[in-house]
C-alpha cells in the first residue's frame, strides 16, 4: 500500500519538464494519472509509459490551456476515464520575457490565459468533482515574489496572480476539506530553462546552492501536499529555488 493508493490525479502540462516529473512521482506514490499537453504528443506518450511502469493507469489528453472549453473537458475526461478525481496540479506554462517598452497586450493575454485563466477553469471544474481530501496545487514561480532581472512584467504578473488565486480558492474550498497551495520553483533544468542556457550563469549567481534544480526536486513537495500529511496545509506558498536572491 503506497501513500496515494486509490487516488486519481490530473497534471496539466505533464508531457515534459516539471509536470512530467510530478506525474511520475504521484504515480510512484500510487496514484492513477491523467496528463494534458498541447503539442508534444510523443513526450506525453513517454510520460504515460513511465507511469504504467509503476503499475498505474495513465491517460494523455490534448488540451490547450488557451482553450477554456478544452481544459474543462480534460477535467471531465480524467474523472470519467479514471473513475474519480482527487488531485489537480496546474503545471502547464510558458516563459515570456520582454521589456515593458515592447511587451504587447496580445502576449500579456496569452500568458495570463495559459497560467491564470486555465488554472481558474481547471480548479473550478476539478473542485466540483472532488470530495473531502481533494488537493489543488498550482506551479507558480519564485519570480512571482521577487524579480531580480528586467523584462518579466508579464511572466511575474501571471505567477503572482496565481498566489491570489491559491489563497482565494483555499478560502472557498476549505469547508469542503479541499486544500489549495502553490509551489514556486526557481531555476529548474527543463526545456524552458536549460542549465546550459545563455542566462543560466546569471541565475546561478543569485543562488545559495549555485546550481539548477532538477524537475524531481519540485515533484517531492507536490507529492507531500497531495498526500494525507498535507491535510491541514492550505493557502500556502512553497518556494523551492536553492535559496535564490534571499
Ligand atoms: N523551469 C524553470 O526554471 C521554472 C521555474 C519556475 C517556474 N516554472 C514553471 O513550471 C511549470 C513547468 O515548466 P517547465 O520548466 O517544466 O517547462 P517545459 O519543460 O517547457 O514544459 C512545459 C509544459 O507545459 C505544457 N504547455 C505549454 N503551453 C501549454 C498550453 N498552452 N496548453 C497546455 N499545455 C501547455 C507543455 O506541453 P507540450 O509538451 O505539449 O508543449 C509542457 O508539458 C510552468 O508553469 C513554469 O512557468 C519553471
């Protein structure tokens, strides 16, 4: 018997990077898993296979976070195909950098839709299907709290908005014993932010532990929050960033 046995989780953006590591970790801990992705079907298939190796059921659903109806349908499909829904992880995301002089409203709307609007839609749909013991975890960013580089007006705003969404949902869903938290990674070695990228040294220079985190470093705390030990933790933000800019 493992700690998430009998539970079902939906991880948005579970095809690659942090979302894929979270999906694998929740499966390792015993949950059946649905993931969403938007374009990387082959990578989504690899995550599904990795989950199945743990003896868990897994499905991959194509659902673009820009399309609210598709996100809502993905929540329903996960519940219908896997029989219940206990855990939602809002991880799908994109990076965006531009100085305020050239940043566009279209990009603002795109990033806010992928990070904030879709998390609102998925959380609302999932909460309606969850019973007591439900868990919602959103993946924010340490840039939602501290902004050590220029060009982050859109990205940082979207991640800070997720903190407000988390606290407000925690209030609404607390009486139903559903917890809502946010995990805020720092520099984590993924396609979005490779440890050998052009701006990696500048990031390492800000860190108490001067190296990039691995996606599995983020997955551990998500699994903890998703388990029974997390039952009284809600409305909280957890920054996992090797001590960046402290
Ligand atoms: N890496 C870091 O240093 C870092 C730091 C702080 C926060 N974060 C946050 O962590 C989360 C995961 O990032 P990552 O580094 O793992 O990025 P990644 O490796 O680029 O993976 C991004 C994931 O999000 C999915 N996705 C992107 N746009 C989507 C859309 N419109 N609809 C549905 N899914 C979409 C991708 O699906 P496809 O595979 O189909 O494209 C993929 O599964 C993001 O929210 C990011 O902001 C990352």
